[in-house]
């Protein structure tokens, strides 16, 4: 599986001996629709000179046009993700020798709304040439979740085959199996994006497994019951392009900011109405902000909060929002002892409906 993190550049490079130029045909579509018979985009370029023959094409912006992650649909069981949350991209590379185009290769990619870091280098493949990819961090990532709240999940990309089944198994803290579910089994080769809930009953951790490798990922959860405050559920698209949820357990502060334009009024006549006033506000509207606290969390939450701050899609209690907190001081168990984070969000909608 070739996965493109489309928020970062993905370069198609063509540098063949004797080429005078090159061409790329890009076919993009979503699952549930038919692969286009003609190229969605065609890009071509001539070489700069006889000594500078390399040609480059960044296809990420075109892929992002077909990805639209908006809403979260929580479920206690595994379900298939919305098709608009990811897409397919087929790339055909051609070399051009004096007007004659020769097909070099034909590669199918999966596009997600993720990004890579500079230190990961050019065109970093998050799937690492595997037939599966968890769109979330499974390395020491214990989740603290509200016991009775919406169950968090990770997106899981995979390719089905006749010889491999995928399943998720939930375990108690003592290691006893609580439940095992096969969510994809023996079918012809096809791509899927599943939502896999990270908790089941009183489970302490879950494992994503297949018949060939065995355990692919292990994710730990810690269920808490907050009795004093009303927890806030923050959902966002993480670095790998999958939905992720964080529960803000402690105190929250809600605030409304009102804005408008104030103008002086001209009295209707010299014997004016004293109740009319000499100035008035126009175009009044408001924004609601919320400040919330995670409660005591683990050191690995530094990574979660960083990805949240870099996310372009955030929901607070299923309402669209943007994060107003613009800096993060990394906290450690050694220096800070007890770790918690306070974050401020602004809901993306005005209080007064002025949508045209």
C-alpha cells in the first residue's frame, strides 16, 4: 500500500536517460465511485537543459481536493469510514523523447489528509510498504477516556485478500480476552478504511491482528469516571490523516465575544424622538469560546496536543472549532511531576445565523 500524506508535498520525479520532457497523468476518485477512464489532471514539462533533465510534479494539492473530513460518527463497533475522508490516486509516469511519450509505470496510491515532518525526508511512506496502516500513534499511547462517554477510535487502512483476515481483540488488565471481532475476512483484493473503537466494556487494551503477522498494533486505554465536571470531547484529524479523540476532563470556561460596528445616527427631524438615541450598533454578531483542561495525563500527551494544534479539522463536542492556543510548553514527568494541559478553542460558527 502506497499512502500519500497530502498536506505535505508528494513529488513525482521523472529523470530518464535521453528524455526531453515528461508527463504525468493523475486519476483521482473516492471509494464507492468508479475510477475515471480519462485522467483527472495531466501535467507535462520540458527539461531545463541538456544537463538538467529532472522534472518534478507535486500532486498533493490535487489529492486534497477529493478529501473532505467533516463529521465524526462514533460507534461501539467497527464500521467503514466515510468515503470522502480519503481517496485513491493513480499515477502514470511518462518520459518524452522529442514528442514520443513512453509509459514508465502505473502506481496506485491512497491519499489521506495527513502530513509528514521535515526530518522524515521526501515522500515518506507511512504504510512502510505494508498492506495495512493504523492512522494513529500506537507507541506508548495510553488513552484516558470517560467511562460512559463516546468511545474513541482509530482509523485503520488495509487491503483485503483471500489469505488474510483482520480482527480486533480486547483484553482486561489481567490479559484475559474479553471480545474478538473479525472486521475483514477473505475477499478479493480491495482497499478499506475502518473505524476501530479502542475500548470495549472494561477493557484495558486492544490489539489489531491479522492471520499472517499476528499482532500488528497494541493500544492501551484507561477509563475514568469524572463526577465533578462535565467532560469535553475534542475530535481532530491527526498527523496521519485519521480521526482522533481527546477527553478534557476538568473545569471548562465558556465565554461569548460580541462584535459590531457603531455609527452615529441623523435625527429624522428637529423635534427628534428621545428614545431613538444618537448612535446605534450594526452588523452585530458573536463568537463563543471554550477553555478546558485535560486533567492529569501522561507525558505522551505532548504529542497528542501538538498534533491537535497542527490539525486543520477540529470538533468540540461535535461542533466545528479552531484552536486559539498557539504555543505549547512540553511537560515531562521528571520536571513537572503531574502533567495537565489547558487549551482554548473558538467555535467556527457565529452565534447569529448570517449564512447566505
